[in-house]
C-alpha cells in the first residue's frame, strides 16, 4: 500500500514532465499549433456532427430539441476530448502498443505498468482541441436551454464525464487485449470497435426499442457515453437511481477490462511479442 501511495504521488510530477514536452511540441510555431488544432477539431466533429445536422433538418430528433441534441453532441465531444487530453500517444489504442511490441518498452521502465499507462499519454496542449470544442458546445447549449448550473450540477457533470471516459477506455482495452493473442488481427478489430462506438455515442436512444437499447448499454456501451448522462444532466430522467447508472457501469466495465488485460499480460509473459518474428507482421 505504501508503494502504491508513493507511485500515486509521482503522477503529478510525471504529468508536469509530459505537459512540458507537449508544450515544446506545440509551441514550435503558430502554423503548427493552428494546423494541429484545426485537424483535431475536424476529426472529432466528423464522427459526431451528423446528429446535430439531422436535428437541424427535422427540428429535433424524437423528444429531443435541437438545443438538447447540441448538448448531447457537446458531451460526446467532451468525453472523447478528456481521453485525448489524458491518454493519447496510442494509450487509447492498446492493441497498437501490444501488437507492435511497444509493450516491452513499457515493461522495462523502472515503474509499475499502470503508472506508465496513466502518464505516458498526457498531452494537455496538442490534444485539447476536442475538449475545448466540446466545452464550447456545452456552454452554448446550456445557455440556449437556460439550465440552472450549480455546484451540485457541476459535480454531477464531472462524475458522469469521468464515468463515461472510463467506460470508453474499458471498451477499448477489452478489445485491445485480444492483441496479446492475435497482434495483427486485433489491431484492425480494435480500430473498428473504436470507430463503431464513436459513431453511435452522439445518437439519442429514445424509441429505438428495448432490445437495441440493451445492446447499446452492454455489448456496445455507446449509450453510457453521452445519451444517458445527458438525460440525467438535462433532467429528462426521472428515476433517482439514474444518477448512479453510468458510474456503476463504469465500475463493471473497468473490472472486466482489468481482468482481460491481466489475463492477456500473463499470456504475453509466456509467449512475448510475435510481431517481429519471421512469421510476424513487421518482419
């Protein structure tokens, strides 16, 4: 326990180190900074803006008004932006690190693997474009909806953003752990599953049917990333238990992801990376 607390206390220093390196990268020139932020924003909007355009064309989607759809879109962007902010550099795509043999480099570092995962992708400057765009859309839609913002609401917002980010990361690590067994194939599968959940997360699930709703809250947990948190934050969900659904789901998915990753890591300890062998992908 003492070792864990000591490593936990090191995280702010590591984040500061990676933040300085990231700042040096983005501060090479205004042209570099603007092109980086513009490309990042276009990529993020390309996966989510269709929901807003659909709402604009039909003056809303189902029970959701245009302003509510904008809030949903903003929250979806903000959750992905929070992940990019804290866990970039392929930390959100574990199959790449595992399948390409880069996990060996992480295991050789003089610190626990979880510390490396929690700090190595911290890029608060070059990867904050999506986060800022999501925040701007949320502020605009909150003003349009005349939401009553309080300290309690902000705490609930932070809890649901963190829970949604954990679910999104857990889903990536569940599929990414397949790279311990199939390095080449799992990298393609991981990219496809990530794209699937990205495309589904800004869509309101009201009225899609019980079967599909269950599917999108379990096997493909896109509903936990923006739809259900938005219903809670906008006051559309009347059940008092709804406040806990997304955080509890985060605990379940995180537990499954940790178990899958540990099983894969034990297998990796016996076999090692096959990516650069004669029958591997990178030979």
